[in-house]
C-alpha cells in the first residue's frame, strides 16, 4: 500500500460527459502529480501541484483541469469526454519539491480506470 | 527539453539475465529511477541511482549509468516469472522544483 488513495477505481461514462477523479496523497506529502496511461501512448505527465499551487504542466488537454485543495487532496476534472480519453489515470505524491537529500521518489495510487463509450 | 526513451518489449527465458535500456536527454538530471508496474497496480519504485554514480547493485538488480551517452540500464539477474511487469525509466530534474519524466515503459515477459 503506497498510501496514495484514488477514487473511483473504475468509471464508465459516455462521450460528451464530465467526470472528476479524486486523489488523496500520502500523509505529509505536499506534491501531487497526475499521469495518464494508455496503451498507445504510455505514461504521459499531465500536471503537478505543490501545496495548492500549480508547478508544472505537461500534455494536459484544455478540456482537462485540476486543482489541489488546502487539505492537499487533488481532483482532476475531465470534460467533453471523447473515446480517446479512455485510459488509466494515476495520481502520485512526493514529500517535497525535491530539495535537500530527498531522492524524489514518487508514490503512486492504484489508478482510476476511465472508459468512455 | 526532457525526453526519456526506452524500448517497448523484452522477452527472456526464466533464469536468464534481462537488460532493459533507457536513454534520456537532460544532462542536469539529479536522480534516475527504475519503477516497476505489475498488472493491475500502480508504479512502484524499484531502484534509483544518483547522477554522480556509475553503478548501483541491489541483490539481483544492477543499474548502470553512462552520463556521457545519457544511457541508463537495468539488469535483472536470474530472471523469474514474478519479474514479468512493465519497467519504467525516469529522470528527475530539479530547477527550483522537481520534475520527473517517465519513459513509455518496457514490458518484460519471462518465459518459463
């Protein structure tokens, strides 16, 4: 158990709909990362937050948005869903921004599997 | 920019050694990692190497780093069927904050 909790584990929805994926990081971790894993594109970095602020943005579509709340949990919102959005969405957390002797290990949740029909 | 590349698939026989290779582009990487993803699970850190090291050995795992060629490899000795998984290479770059870039993942199939 990594200590990172993601809900829901599975989600089936229709094209055009909107869903919200939730992530609770490990206790004490301030950084949250979102990744998308699909068969054809592998693991793609979407976005990173640190203590409520956006720190880095990857290949995140404009239809997607995220935020990190004061209690450090994070939500990834996916809207106007398309068939190609079907994927496994991972959240990961780490202790800090990576300063000092921290090795920067990321702790991953088990993922939320989204199926768009 | 940051880019990490690795092959998609590797098949080995049980008992043989597996070598998974990875190349990265950013010479300012501080740590390089190997993560393992078992079926139906999230990624889990397998091992890591600091950028000023050439080699790290941990039981059946050997990590080799060639900074000049920006090449990282993971060798698994005496590969077992339980080693079948997807292995991700990743690099960490710290410029005020940490950014971790992952490769696409190499699927290791171990044939009994």
